[in-house]
C-alpha cells in the first residue's frame, strides 16, 4: 500500500515539482493551494503521468481555521500519511509603509501562522506512522540576512528556519525527520506575486534554478534526513557569505537589488500594485 504525501502551495512552481518528484517515488498525493484551477490541472497531469492517487483541495491559508480544515479534509488518509510539506508562501516587494497592513498580515498568516498550525496539527498524525515520517518546511536563502523592500518575507523565512531547527531538535527521538528547504532564486511565479519590477526580474533570471531541479535536491535531502537543504552552490554561498560581512553592508547590497524603481513614480500614500495577486 503506497504512502501519502501532503503538500501545500502545490498548483505551480516548487510545490508542483515536489509533488511530481514524490509521485515518481510512488507516493499518493494530497495537494492544497489557493489557485483551484491550477491545482486541478496539476493533479490531473500528475495522475495521468505517474498513475498515483491525487486528491486536492482549494484552500486559502491566510484564512482563520485553514489548518483545521486541511486536517479534517485529509483525515481519511491519515493512516497512510508519511510526508507533510509546508511549501505555500509568497513575498511582497515594496516599501513596507506603502503596502497596506492587511496585505502584510495575510503574508504573515500564510508564511508563518500556517506553517506553525499545520505542523502542530500533523505531527501527531506523522507520529502514528509505523515507519520513518517526514516534515519539510520551505524557507528561503533570504532567511539568512535582512532584505529591505522584501522585509516581511525575509523575516518570515527567518522564522521558518529557526522554528524548523528547534522542532527538529524536539522531535529528534521520534520517528519524524524535520527539514528546512531554503531555495534561492527559482523560475516560478514568485516574482509576479511579489510584484517585482523589471530590474529585479533580470537580476533573478541570471541565477534562477528550475523548480524541478530544486525539487530533486529537496526530496533527496529530505530522505537523507538533512536539517537544512540549500539547492545549488550559488545559493549556499548566498546563504552563508553574509555572516562574514557587516550587516550594514549586506543590507545596502540587498536594498540596492530589491528597491522597486517604479515606486519613485508613485505617491507615498499609494501602494504598489503592478501584478496579479492570486498566487501562492
């Protein structure tokens, strides 16, 4: 009997690639995302290609009670659930004061609260699995430094990294292996959801990894029981190098990269709204 893996943010990008990578290993899938249309297409494609069972639910993780809803929906499969992946997350590029507070809070609800609530909800389920079980939280290389103009996102991923390492220690004597995936720039919809300008997009494009490549490294590291999984040598360098330089210098470099040039044309009282918003 095949085991199940649950993945949030699975309609596109790294989440979709993680789902496909686990399907290759004959895992049945439980997929969740805000983008119901994209999620249904992903589920269909994986089901047809890999001949595994794929269940999916359209779910907004920014909403109150989303983790409880996810747990209730997935309950028929808890006896076979072996892997939980907290992948859903997004960023907002712009001056902190120019972005509405409600948007910041929704960002924190998805990137932080959902990770905590889903981990808390599913750890007892994973502990019941008769073999080794796995919890993977997706962070970012931005967790290792301050990133002006991507401020809340970087801070939320620093939380995810610290939370995951602490949880890993607490569960070290259990059957659950806890890992944090920290990808760098990846060819996904992240830049659209974050409303990044053309200059940032061009910088990212020069070092982008494909989501499939990130997923392959992530799944390999997950099953090896690695605590931190940073795909690609450039990303490893970007994660560790800032610790050797003054924080003020690192902040200035990051600020120069992520400062939205388009905001110079806007009134300080108007938020930056350049790209579609319904992405996880």
